[in-house]
């Protein structure tokens, strides 16, 4: 063990030295989208609760004022700064709004942080299955009819936790769905991790608070110009008591919140308030350039949606027509052209155009893609695609035997993946990104789910699981 080494720092420096054009989170693009004052003072701002600097867990001074300004900007009654990402905010909302055994309505393509919230709160999930696009291999928003049917079938729901917009930028809280949820009279909690920038451009999906949400959690670090882990939680209306949310946050967040993150939230809010429409407008314009350039290439299809139906700064391109899997295309873009996308799927890529993206990044991505099409977009390369049957993308929901909390508290053991069919999963297995679970704790492992896992394994996707190699999986003893 050579203590002179700093392996992580070294890997970061080497990554930076390669000079990628980045289309991924955090959206500030290597600091270019960060407020200038923050960049100038970055290291010196790493302070703690010194006299005059307030206390995140009992704010009465500058933190309280900074939060009030953020609340005013987003039309909230109360805003809490978060230093453990939206993850902490989502989990605090579930803890504040539900008791063990309470039923919560959720879209099936929730982020894994929601499973953590279900374990902590003991709430019992009821899922609405979203629809699916076989062309792009992505989830589409749940159909309003399915939402209404779920509301009719479960009259005893205690709350709704919705994801809006979804990872690919699609508006899932459409006015129709929002009306159905509002009419049900339930507290509407929204994971708006991908929506800190929504209020600042007219083409964006409507923000959750404007659609009647009682709470919305936003990762300001994704698309709002804050440092990674900087998020905020907004409350509006009487459905949730702020004190209860504050208590839950005190339970979940560190006792030593980073003032760098808190300052970045304060400055990101000011930057959005003063220049949001211009900065987000530029990202929309650059994303439009990227979208049009990609769509003009033979064999590349780009997801199109009307104004308000999708976040225009997210560009989803299908690589199927090139005979390349999204994963292979992303690897080639990175290795041969220095272009890093946010996410690659079986048959698509997701580019995120953030506040820090610049015109030369878009030009480089387009040059790279053109060359990719010329070099690899040929039938001889098509063996790489091996598309799985469309429903592999979306293993059907399995039988729920235990709630996530019951599963957490029940003994578990590892079994070989091949021997797991019919057993009850004791862990969450996520594809990362997007961090959406493939395996849900407490649900029976079906042959479809296991087949899906084998596909993922064969293609070398990154997964988060107890055994990241996926030779085994945690199950409950019979
Ligand atoms: C839909 C969604 N919700 C929640 C989160 C968690 O947010 P954070 O990384 O800020 O904790 C993510 C992160 O990727 C996400 O994509």
C-alpha cells in the first residue's frame, strides 16, 4: 500500500486532461455554468456554523433569508436547502407524509432514492406502469387512464409521489394527470430532480408547484447551476407541515453541512433569478442545434415532443438505425472522439445540454456523430445491436410479497442468479444511470427480470447491486 498514491484524485486529473465535450450532469459543465463569485472563492468558502453564518438545521439568519429568496423565486411557501441531493429531500417527504403501512401511488420508473424513502417510512407502494417506446427504448409517461384506474382501485391511498419530468425530460405530470391526482385529494409530492430550470423557459413542461403539487424536490446541481449534491425542497399549501419536513431532514442530513454547497445554492438561485431566461434559453437553443444536426444524419432518429411535453435541453437519439447499441455508440464517442453523454441505453443515447454547455461542444458532438455514422453505421457492424425483444426493456411488474421496509427487516441470503426465479428479492438492483430499479425489494423474481439482468450483464452496463458482477442476488430465505 503506497500512501503517496491518491487513486481517485489521479483518475479525476486524468479524466480532465483528456478534455471531453461533456453532455452530462452536473449541468454546470466544468464550472462554466457556475456563478462566478462561487468559482473565485471556492476553497475559502468551505466553512462551518461560525458566528453570523447561521445553522441549516435551525436557520434564523442568512440561510433562512437565502431559503426565503428561493421560495419566492419558485412560488413556494417554504424552501429547504439540501446538501445530500434530492435523495434526502425525497426520503424526508415520504417520512413526513406517510406512516408504516400507508399506501403511496408511484410511477414504476421511480428513482432508487424513493425505495430508500419507502424503507425508511414503511409505506406500501402501489405502482402505475408507464408506457414504453420500443423505438427509443425508454419509458413514456404513464397514461392518464392508467392513473385514474389506479386511483379507483386504491381508495385508501395516503399520498402520491410522482417523478416529473422523467430522466429523459418527458413531462409526466401532464395537466390531465395532475387534475386526476388533485381531484383524488391526496398530498402530491413530486420528485422534480430534473426540473430546477423549468420555470425559466416557456417551452419547458409546467413546474410541479404550478400544477398543484404540495411539495417538489429539485436537484439544483443537475440543471440549476449548483454544485453536485446541492438541491432544494419546496413546500406549497397546507398538505405538509413544514416542521415535520424539517424534522425528517434533520434526521437524514449531515450535522456538518457543506457551506460550499449552501453557498452554491444561494448563488445558483440568484443566477437563475437574474439571468435564468437567458441562460436556459441558450441551453435550449444549443440543444435545438444538436437535435437538428443529429436528426439530419442518416440512420439517427431523435425524440421529438411538442412544447411543454418534454424538456428541450434533453436530447434523446436512437442509434438502432445505425446498427449500433446505445452503449457501443457511447463508448465509441468517448474513446475515439472525447464526447461524453449522460446515459446510454440498449438503443439510445441521452445528451444533457446544461447551463455550462458551449457551442463548440455541440459542434464537436456533431462532428463526432457524423464520423461515427460514416465509420460504423454499416450493416457489417450490425451484430453489435442484437436487440432484445421489446419487453426486455421493461420487465412487467412482479408479485409484491413484502413492502420494501418488511424486506429490509427480513433475513436474506445470496443465491446464484440462475437459481433465483420465483424467490423474493431482498435488494434493489439499479441500472446507473438512470438509477431506476430493475429489481424491487420484496417482489418475486420473475424469469423476465432475470433475463433482463443477464442482458445487462452481457452488455457491461453499470449496475448498483450487492454483487455488482451480478453472479448472485440477495433473496429472502423461504
Ligand atoms: C429522477 C431522479 N430522482 C432523484 C434523483 C436523486 O437526486 P440526487 O442525485 O440529487 O440525490 C435522481 C438522480 O439522478 C433522479 O434522476
